[in-house]
């Protein structure tokens, strides 16, 4: 775990330092690290194209749908433990009780989470992580940041992600065990396989996939922080920040 912790902290610091040193020209106020972020996005896309996507396609081809669904459910059940911890850290007692019920039902009646019986019982799943917990307690997200290997994030959520995977996530619980790496690889291959169609749609239809993913991630993240009820943006604030000034002049 110590080695893994150092890796995530090093990756985040490398991202921050590189983001500060590769900027050229005027900064985008919504994406001040854009130059670095686009470079890292290209790196991640290349890695995905030649490594992750082919593996995910192969996995999807040889894995029966029922088995694929069971694997996804299994990792979702482990993820519910992470959600439960962050529910409690955010003092969301009702949600914590719902998540606890999901874990109990799926672990017992659902055969260690292979079947998602909790959803059939009407107990819907939700995600919480330490980045959301920091946001709940008022920590600003900081600039948008593309992490190596892990993709869209922010300064706050990058730190939160590091805390999750090194301290709270059961999949990373004992990296001294060689089987833990196999479990980790299966988790991300399964996740990538589930996103094959969605990623292809973005690549085929978005004029600028980087900007599309960035803006979509930021909106989704804001929605998660406020549990689906984000505050409405004040249109006057947008004009005060001169976001539309050039367009109005033109």
C-alpha cells in the first residue's frame, strides 16, 4: 500500500508541475492547465487505443453477458463499501442506511454481489467518493486536471481519488498479494468494456472530444456533489466574468 500511495501522489504532483510548466499563450479561465491536459489526454487516448480498448473488446467477445453483468455487479458491491464510508463522512445518514442495506442484501442473497438483488428490492445505487466528501465540506475543486492513466479529474478530486484507492477502496486493500493485481486489472478491463459504445459515440460525433469530455465531466461532477440538485448559475455572474464579452462585441 505504501508503494501504491507513493505512485498516486507522484502522478498527481507530476500532473500539477507539468500543467504549470507547459502552458503557452493566454490561459482559459475554465481550464488553466489546458495545454498539459490536452497532452495528457492524447497520451491516455494512445494508451487506450493500442492497449485498453483491444483488451476490452477481447474480454467482451469471450465473456458471456451474464458473466459480464455478474462481474460488474461484484465490483459495484465492493464500491458500495466506499460509498458507505463517504456517506458517513458527509453525515448523510439516510443514504448510509440505504447503502448498508444494499451491501447486506447483495452480499448475502446476491452471492457476494454477483447479483444486484438490492436494486430489484427498490434500493437504488449511488456513488460517493472522498473527492465528493471534500466538496461537500466546502473544498473548492480547483482547476480541471487530466491524470495520467486515470483521465478527467481536478486538483481536489485527484487528491480524493488518491485517498480512496490507497486507504478506502477494498480492491486496493492488499497490494502485496499478487492476486490483488489480477482483481484490479479485471475491474478496469470490465469497466472499459462497459464504456465501449459510449466512447465510440463520443469519438465519432464530438467535434472536439477533449472539450466534450471535459465539460461533460465537470457538469456530471457538480451534479454528484449536490446529489442531483446543483445550484442554478446566475447569468449576471457570467457577464461579470466577461465570458461572453467577445461574442457580444462581434
